C-alpha cells in the first residue's frame, strides 16, 4: 500500500542522563571477539516457542546513548549465531541490553517495528527484567560483576492494526498508547486505508483528524501477537467558520486568523487568501471568537459562529 511512516524518538538519556547519543560504526555480522580477562555479557535469544533467533542485533546501551541509534562502540554490540547465542563486551558504566532485528541497509541500527520485523525490540535490565520498551525498565544493570550471563531471553512477535478511515484519504493516522501519547503515525492511502505492522502486543487506540475535521479516536483495541485487529472510523467536518477580513473596505491578504472557543482558548488558526477570505472547519458546535494579532499589540477579536460572513477590523 506504500504508506509513509514516522515515529517519535525519545532517548534513554532524556530519563537517565542529560547526554547526547551518536550513531555507531559498521557492525560485524558475528559476535564480538573477547579475551578471558574481559568483562563480557553473554546470553541466548529465542522465540517464545524455543526457536533460536539467528542474526539478532544485541547492544549494551549506556545512559548517554540513543536507543534507536544503538551504541557507538562496536565491541558493545553483537549478532546472535545460529543457536541464538551472543557475546559482547560489558560497558564500564550501568547499561541496558537491547535486542532487535537489524536494519537491512544499516545493520548497526534497529529496524523499526512498524516497517516489518520478525520480533519486536526487547530490553533486559537489572534483575533480569525483560520489557518491550526501555521506558518501562526500572533499573539499569550495574557494574559490579565482570561476566554476566543473561541466560535465555525470549522475544515476542508483533501484531497488526489495519482499517479504513472514511474521509481520511491522505491524512495521518496515529496509533496511541493508553496515556494518549502517539506511538506511531502512518498516512492513509487514497481510499483512507491504513495499516500498522508488528506492534508490541498490548492495548492501543487509533486516532485521526483534528485538522479540518473533528478529531476521531477509537475505543481501546487489543493487539495480539501474529494477529491483525481491524479498526475502522470516519471523520466528520464539524462546524465551520468562514468570512472575509477587510480594513477600510479593502480585503486584507495573507493575515493570520486565530479562532478561540469560549472557555477553551485557542483552537484553530488559518491565513487569509488573496481576497482576504478565510475558512476554518472541524470545529465543535459552540461559541467562538475570531481575531488577529497586531505586531506589538493585543489579540483583536470579534464574535463568530458558523458561517459568520465578513468580519471587519
């Protein structure tokens, strides 16, 4: 279907340290080479059914590194062998272990899950805590042990959400976490169809609209591994305010128009065209004020409702 996709990119450093992550150098397709005296991390990666995961990218990430960019130190990243085993050099600082599918064109980076992966990104923290997100890790692995064997780490396969949003052709469709933050965004095709692939199993909502239409949000949808959930919706245009901005009888071109809803503050903005006309849709029915900002001056306003006609400053 050829849908463009974007993802928000928080950093491990944003929570743990104020530091800057940098991209890594090319990665070797085999596990890191170590000597008996080196501090190492070992383990085995497998699917839930016990099948070894071959070729997974394993990173030891410190607090100053961006999870999506991996590690800058090639000794602290490795690839699993045919039996799912890996060995990498242990950092001198506290860290998390990240397990992901490498990007086919840039194997030192993790492939984003919504671009299609065999397993979701997995993190291992202190006390063997295994999660699908570094944000939910409670504590980093410390530096007291020289050699750390993580044992067997199971990775999960993802699930999909697909559907059609009527009136959503070419518009962004968002999958939301239950706290309302956006996890991923795709753009619907010309028929309003969209698809999110390989999401971490869990509970989500799908949302769209809010720009030229009323915002739409689905009920909670449960994503199950290796299954596809269908969520359809529709976008309503809502109430509309349109008019012409004039000054001394002449249209005012290319001027920003601000729309404020009584009791809710600023809800929309637009710009007048060559003839001073403006049009704002996707509004909840109610009472609004329409105004402009003068340079160095206060917000100038006039009362407005749906289809108010001309408004003069």
